[in-house]
C-alpha cells in the first residue's frame, strides 16, 4: 500500500443530472477567443486557422451556488459564461465524429479571470497562468448527458450580474464547434473520461466586486450561480 507524506488533495467532482454517482474531474482545458464579438471586445481577432487553449488546475473546480473570496493579486476580476463539455470516453487523434462520440455531457460553467494579470502577461508575451488558473475559478453546474441535451446549436447562453443581463448569445456563435475542438485537442493529448473543456465566452464580460451575485444559463442545462465574497485577510 502506498504511503503518502501528506494527505493528497480530494478529487474534485461534478454532479450529473439523474445520477447518484458524480463525475470525477481529471483535467480542465479552456478554448480562447471562440466567439467573434468577445475577441473583438478584447482587442483581438479570432484565429480561424486553429483553436488555441489554456488550462486550469482540476483543483480550481468549484460547485455552482458557492461563495468564493475575491482573489489576491488582482483589482479586475471578471466573469466569463461558458458551455462546458465533459468527456466520457478516450479520444486520441480523433476525427470530428469520433470527438463527438467521446462527449459524455454538457454543463454551464464560469471561467473566472484575473483580467489585469491576463492582459499584462499577454502584453509581455508571457503565459496567462496567473490570470486564468485562479483558485475557485472553474465553476461548474451539474452535467446533463449529451443524449438528453441534444445537438449544440441554437441554445441561448446568458449571464446576469446582480439581476442585469450582461452576456446574451447563442451556441451557434461558437467559432470552433464541439466536435472540432475535441478532435483538434486530441492531437496533442490522450483525452478521456474526466476531462472538461470550457468552450469560450460570448461578448459582455466584465468585473465583479465583493457582494456581487452572478447567475447564468444555457437552454436545456442546469443554471449556474456564484457569489463573490470579500478578499481573505492574512
């Protein structure tokens, strides 16, 4: 029996609609600039040659309905509402069709971002880790199985801040579609069950402060909510 020097971290898991068992998270991949209008509001254009990615630690996964502290090291903490793809089967060098077959289900997600650090590091051509891989920053609602959700397309995706709608689009606006993303990413990783893919956010991102309440949804999926608490003191 393996003896650990200290207690390993608890596996992060997401509920599944209609199931008693939960979905254990292995890795978290995120697609950048996958909505044209969001790319433009960030002063960028979509790369139509191929998608690009950043990652978050699985330890960043947080349940919907949580209250999270305002994170350290930032004065510009942003929300990003996203469709999350949960894989349930292996995918390696997969075709688009094989990539779709590997999808277990879908969920609403929030990619919370230290925007000031993302932009300052981007300007210096440095990685985005401090801006994106933030504790409690991968918020995920319960997963709905793919067969129950149906084809991704005209569903509305939206987010409200303190009751005011800030993001409002449809999944048809995704530049890179789900099967294309899974196929492309599978040429760099042995993807499989437990891997989550955040597929990008529509236009309308913006900052939050302590005391703010976020709500969001995608037609056919369990809605998501997050409250922002005060910054933790040393």
